[in-house]
């Protein structure tokens, strides 16, 4: 059983020139994306982060968030993805509970970070441009990629924790659920099999990467050398545009979003013929 760092390396070895991720005008092949992932692992080293450590994110589904996820897998660091709508008191609870050693945030989550004592106590990295940093001393994500890429060598074993997903906390405090590399990869392989995915699938990356559905889509696309097309937040018109323009072949959404797509006035005039596989949870 591969660890997930080895999984992304295998994808780049098999299909270096295949399109791996799309986010607006940004289009990266697996070879190009892996270089950025390796550069980010080098930045983790400069931040003194080591295998077994944990970092938190409060980000939408953008290429930076997807890159952080994969860099953590390669580095053996556990990612703690939090809802980008997170509140200050939730940060004050989750960050110490997860023992996070750094926090990545963007403009949508900046106010919560600014008003969280736990967040202000951590090294912080502002993602996106422009974004007003919480503090002038906060690092910029783009600057983290200026260093040299580390060697393409996975640092995690199958028993390392891949990520901590926090429960919704409807009956009490949210609970951080650890997911190991072996269980995450096994779940992604099962997702590929259950949805009959084939090599080169293209999916809409809109289910949040702080939820199992979003993570499953991200990992599954790498396993089939497919393409993850980012949509930071769901918008039916934009989703239909991406389905047509990027010739998406599969969707994995909650039922409500399928309803919204069908109900959109643009649906009848949109070419959705490329979509052959629908999954839901």
C-alpha cells in the first residue's frame, strides 16, 4: 500500500505532461504541479516543520489549498483543514486541540484569524493576492515557493496521519478525527472503483477540502492521472461554464447541488455531454 506522498510522485512519473489542476487561468501539468509541491515542502523545512507535525488551513478550494494538501502528504505532515467560514472561538478551540504549528488563511478567513488569540500565537501564512495580512509579519504563500524544490522522496509511512477532519460539533465540541495515509489511500481507491473512474477523468473540485467528499475527489483524480478543476465556492452558472469549457467527465456532489444545476436557466443551453459519471453522498 502506497503512502500518499508516493502516490502523487507516481502520478507525475506516469503522466508528467497530463493536465493536473485548473484554477481560473492557472493550468498545471503533473510535472509542473509536483515542482510547486516540492518547493512547498522545502518551505515547510524552513519553517522547522517535521514529519508528524500538524498545520491548519482556513481556505477555499483553490490551487494553493490543493497544493498544501499534497505537500503535507509528501512531507509527512498532517493537514488540519478548517471551514473558511470559521469563527474566532472555533479557531481558539481547534488550533490548540489539533496542536497546529502554523496556519494558512485567506481574505475570507482573515477577520476570524485577526480576532483569535490562538491564531495570533501561531506563524501565519496569507494565501492569495491581494489579501490584507492579519499582521505585517505574516508570510506570503507565494514567497514560500521561491525556494528550491526538495528531492522527490516521500517522508511519510502508511501509518502517518494524513489529515485531521473536524466533526460538525452539533452535539458538543467538534472532534478532530485522524485519518492515516493507508486509510485515505484505500478510501480513494474505493472511490475510483465505485465510480468506475478511468485514466484521465476530469472533475469539478467544489466539494470543500475540509470535508471527506472534497478530499476524496482530490485524491481520486491523482490516482487516475486526472484533472481537478477548482471552484472555490459553489455557483451554478460558473459550475456549468466549467463543465462545458473544461469538458468535465465526472461529478461528485451532494444531491442539492445537482438539483441547483438542473434548475439553473442556463442548464438547457449548456453542453454537458462530456459528463458521463455522477456520484453523490
